[in-house]
């Protein structure tokens, strides 16, 4: 415990554009064996082989060290789904649950691939969101110059509603007191 409280952080240069790296790029001094994710976040980097991810979880996002890395956003052209000459995509703004991607030379039917893990919670204003080899793909519905992607976990809204209903119910019970006869300590209603 003492060692963990006496670590010092290095100066972490912030990268203007978010990207993934295979392993943690920054470490506390003295060196700690657990890769520090917080320092990577300060540097605007994602870590593919980070701790906290359950074993067996598929990770499709590619690090800059991966030979298959084709950028944080890429335009593919059907039917070969290969990168298209003269077309381009770049991430303009990024948060963990939102991205704005600027497009150049995009055409309907092309697939925009965003270098994040695919999940059913992704939505887009540029077309249908699809699983693009484990990454987020958007089949462009028209000739657009930008695409906004948003992530909201499936079940979030019903879960928030149920949680709020439970809090209101608990508040009402606490305010009025527990109704008599429900606790089981009351008599069964039979008079002897």
C-alpha cells in the first residue's frame, strides 16, 4: 500500500487527436507492473491491452502499432470494401460516447469505419450502423460531408426509469412509514 501512494506521474504530452495504442504509453515512477490507464487518458490515447477488461472480451479496435491499422476513421468502397482513392475521413471531435467525423469525397453506399469496438448502442445521422469486422461501420445513405456517431448502452433509458421508480417508491415508504399488516408480525386477521 505504501508503494502505491508514493508513485509520481511523468509529464504526459496531450495528443491533439485520439488514437489507440497496444500497451500503456506512460508509466508512474517507480515503475508499477499494472499498466496505468489514467495516464493514457490524460494523453488522449486508448489502450488495447489495458486492465479492467474481462478476459475473452473481443477487442476489434486497432492500435497504431497494428499492421492492419488504417486510421481512426476510414472510408471503404463496395463491393471490395477497400480504401477508395481520393476519399478520406478524419475524426474532428471525440468523447467516449460521441464522435464527429469529417468526410471528403464520400458517396452513398460507401462504408465509414470508425476505429472503436462495435456495439448495438451506436447510432449515426449518416446511415445505418453496422458491424464492420468488429468495429463501428456506417453505410452512408447519401453524399454527406460529416457523420455524427453517438453511443448509448442498450437498456440505459429503461434502467434509469426503473431506478428512478425504485427511489421514488423507497422515498414514499420512508415518508409514510411501512403499512401495517405487511411485515408478517401482525395477526392474520382472525379474531379468537
